[in-house]
C-alpha cells in the first residue's frame, strides 16, 4: 500500500511532462509550416483620399519580400466590421529582387465620419534569425464624407446648370459677332464715302473762275508732280487747284464745289469726287484711290 501512493505522483508528473512536450512539439510543428521570409515592407493604404459614404473604394495591402513566393497564406486581414466587404483581388509579381504582393479589398462605408482600421499581420519565419514572428502593417484612419444625391433631381439640376451656361456663351458669341459686323461695315463705308468738310457759311458767294488756261496748266504741273511723288501732300495740292478752278470760296463743302462744277466745269465732277475720296481714305486704300483720281484727271485733261 505504501508503494502505491509513491507511484501515483510519478504517473501524474509523467503525464504532465508528456502533455507539455506534445504542446511544445505542436507549436514547433506549426511554426515549421510558416514560410521563411525576408519581409522588407508591409503597408496598409486606401485608394481614396476621402472616401464617400455608400460608394465603393479600395483598401490596399502591399508586402515586399526578398524571396520568390507564389502566395502568402499566413496573411491575416484587419477587422473590417465597420464596412461592407464587396470584393477581394490578390496579385503577386516576382522578379530577381523578390516578390511584391498586392491585395485590393473593395469595401463600402455606410456611414460618414471617422473609421479606424487595425493592422493586418503576417506570420512567418524571419529569415534573418530563423525565429517565428508576426509582422504587422500600419494602422489606418479614414474620414468618410457624406454622400451627395445622384438621382433624377440631381441630374436635372446639372442639366439646367449646363443649359444656362451654354445659353450665356451663345448670347455672348452672338453679341461679339454683331459688334464685329458693325465695325466692319463702318470701315467699308468710311473707305467708300469720303468725309465732307463742315460748312462754315453756305451763303458765301463763289468767285467766277478766271484765266482758265493758266489754271489748267497749273493742274497739269501738279498732276505730274503727284504721279511722281504719289503721296497725300501732292494730292492735296491737286485738290486745292481743282477747287479754285470751280470757283470755291473758303469754307465751301464738297457738295457746294460739285454743284458749282456742274454749272461751270461739268467735266471736273468725277475728278472732284475721286480726288476727295483719295484725300481722306485710309492708308491701306490710298494708292488704289490715288490711281482712280489720276485716271479721272488724265481723262479730263486729254
């Protein structure tokens, strides 16, 4: 009977030792199933700077290891109970420098405000010292914005807004086109119709021209000079002698001179009009107007 009590504690101790050994062997066996890795980076991020409630976005887990691997089965994703998980896509790209693992997790947050995402972790044998370790990513804090309405009312408001903008641009374009047409018409009219000199005293008498032959000789001399110089100053000299030949007094208008020319010198009417036009036409049209005046004067003197 005395030996039995002595043997019972021995059995219990042996049983405890066997259990502890089995647990240790199980842990070692579990650790031996972990991949042996050099983990150089492990990050958790989001592709949306400011996610919007009820709109999908992606959480991105990125791991880089120096070994060429085909999968990372010991990776554990963070708790995503605060969001709805709608998809998961994994990719591994291996090269001479190692493997780059990327996992895109599609999620939807159904409420606005701050959401904290815990770290993802990876169990592996650290190739640097041969010990089993748990590698953690960073944690992630998101601020979810409120969603904006996207239904028919919102679409109608957008259509109205863009319609108003298009109408404003159309009205502005029409106004600019009308203004340009008006300016162009004014330029054309000013080039075709020479301005008249303001009348000073329409009742002033005209003097009767004298010494017609000497005035025509002067006209021929001034016309020859104008043909040679082809400038506005020589043209004004021809204009002055024409007005004198028609008996125009100081302050007379072109209409007065033409009326008097029709009475005394009807052949000068065309020369008076074309000379007046050339005298006051814009610079870009001056030479062509000068040619018309020269042709009319040559025809008169011929």
